[in-house]
C-alpha cells in the first residue's frame, strides 16, 4: 500500500525549512504532495510558487506539487492521502497547529503528523524572508538551491 502525505501551506516563499520537512517526510511516506493553498488575493503568487517548487523537485517522482482551494481534509480524500504533515518551529506554531489538527481529526478523521524543525533552520520563516527581500537583502541562504 502506497502511503501519501500532504504538506500544505502558502510557501511564499518555499524555504530551506520547508525543503527539510519534505526530505524528512519522504523517509516516512512513499509520496509527498506539496499543496499550495490557493488564496484569491495571491493567485499569481501561488502559480509562481508552484512553478518554483516543481522545478526544485522535477527529478523526484515521489513529490507532486499542486495548488488547491478547498479544505485540506477534502484534499486528503481527493488525493487518497494518509495524513497531513506540518512543520513546527516553536511553541506558537505548535499551539496553532494543534487546533487545526484537532478539527481535522474530530470532523474528518484526518491525522496530522508534526515534524519538529531542524534546529539550524527553525528561525527561518517565509515572513522574515519576504520582509528581507522587500528591502533588497540577499535571501539566497534561506532558499533551497536547485541541484
């Protein structure tokens, strides 16, 4: 039985921290779907993020990159996935993600697996990277590099 996990997020941008979670999830699951939440206000950005992430993983058939605009629990069923993967950097992330995981399990029977951030990457967030980039700072050290 193939086991597939969904790794949902906005990934704006997709950081080294996200890439680390994907790599570790591949040790636990046969396939990982990186699912970019579709926000109507950021539609163009989601398309750009999808193209960037697809290019990053173009040689890995175990990774699929998609956009979606439904409940993540509905996407799990649509994709015949096993569970949701979430990265946890700190206590704030944990508190927030626990609430969502509780709803997904209680209402939809969907499990969430938390992977703790690699300590070397836990301070990297998309928000910080966006802010640095906005002011012209070099953010390349926070982004995964194409092999």
